[in-house]
C-alpha cells in the first residue's frame, strides 16, 4: 500500500512533518495520484472537498475524521442544496400544514456513495472541543463507499 500525505500549507501545519508531507492542493493530489482511498482529517471550516473527491473516478472510498454533521469540519450541507428526495418510510412525512414532503437526498447518495459511521474508531478519538460532561467526544470517523451497482464505478488502475 502506497500512502501519500499532502497538505496545501495554508495553515503552516505541514512543517511539523518535514519530508513526509508534500505541499500540494487536494485537487492536484486527486488528479496526480488517482487514489482508491482518501483519508481526510479535520477538513477546514467552511470548505467542502468531498464533492471533488466523489468526482474522482478512481476513488472507491473516502474517510472523514473530525466533527461530523455540525459544520465545524468542512461545510454543513444546506437542505435546499440537496436535490431529490429520500423516503424514510413507505409513507411520505407530513409538514405542519398537513402537506406531504420528503427529505432531500444527501449529495453523497446522489453521487453513488453510501455512508458508514465508524463508531468503534470514533469512541477512541479526542477533540479540543470535547467537554468532560459529554458522554462521548465530538470527533468521529465516517466513511463513504462508492456503490458498485451504479454508473461511475472506479476506473481500473
């Protein structure tokens, strides 16, 4: 297994591991290395790299480490940006006024990926925003696997 570590250098963190972390933007790294698996740790606040990762044909799985589903890492998905519907049950849900609606489809589903929360790993993580009275830490690990029954399967390489 070949592991390549890249960092844009925008926050100066790469200097902590000289020689092991290549200064390279994530888009350039995806194009140059065509990885099968991407490990993305603590995506910067307000930036979402996942759409570009999902568009990379070689990517079979990507793993996000950080605070999930809060917008602290990356960017929280806006409901109005998630086009389409996912039905959570056989019956559509009803809004307060009695009209039927369905939940928007998350972008990873639209792009042919399935989410898998890795609770065993998440329990081992610590985070600077953890508070001692919480029953669990805020950091988590979530993987997204490309569904192989859909178009856009990874290219052979």
